[in-house]
C-alpha cells in the first residue's frame, strides 16, 4: 500500500470525537485542609453525627492519612485508659 492510498483510507474514516474527561474534583482533608490525592488508599473518612429531636444526621468527611491515623490512635489510647479505669 502506498502513501497516497494510506492517506485516502485515513481521510475516509469517520471522525471519532475525543472522549470527554471527567472534571478533576479536588478533595481536601476536613481537619488540616491538605489536598487528598485521587486514589490514595491510605486516606480515610470521618463521620459527623448530629441529633436534633428525632432527626439524626450523618455526614461523611474526607481525612488525609495523617489525620485519619492520628484520630484512630487517639481513640485507641482513650479506650485503653477507660478500660484501665473502669
């Protein structure tokens, strides 16, 4: 196949629209405000719980790996102290 035939074949192909990329959504840690990298498996999430009358609300909030670890360790330490005291 020569170059002229190749160009003719390519020009006969229908135009395929470029795939639209999903917009990048920046997610920041709710505690420290640092950006959380997309796909960061070490990042965590927290839950805010609020109760007003009979209404209970849960709000998931993103946490970076540092803040998620710090909160988890703090909870473990407090549980250990509480267990020792009572």
